C-alpha cells in the first residue's frame, strides 16, 4: 500500500480496468502464491491466499471484508481495512479523487 499511497495526481494511472490489464501500472505487483493446503482451512481460498501473500511480502495492510478472514488476518498481526474503512483513509481518498478526475 505504500507504493499505492505514494502516488500524487501527476503520476497516478488513469484508464479503464482493461487498460490496467494490458498495461499494468508500476505499482501493481503480480505474485504466485504457493501456500500449504492446510493454511487457515476454515477460510475460503481467496482469503487464505490474500493473508498468506500479505504475510509473505510484509504488506503494510490488507483490504478484506469477510469477517472471519479479518479476524484471522488480525491474529496474523496484519493491519486490516474493510472497503468502507479504506475509503476514509485520507491518503487513499486523495488517490481515489485523482483517479476519478
């Protein structure tokens, strides 16, 4: 998230989601998740992968709405934001405003 929040309006990427797929902005990273099948078996695959990856790369925070997964992420010492919570974060709001112009 540090890379995401560090961008100002002069450098932020604009465009449609399709543009982001074909011309990925520099701040988006793609990672393969090779986690044990037994990792957090009580959660769905996507939540398990998100928590595992966040811990693996030393993420500053994790965006997650599933209540059970949020508890698991917090137990793993991750800072967790929900969708509405991150929209209140001042630096995210600045970035989002830039994207919508």
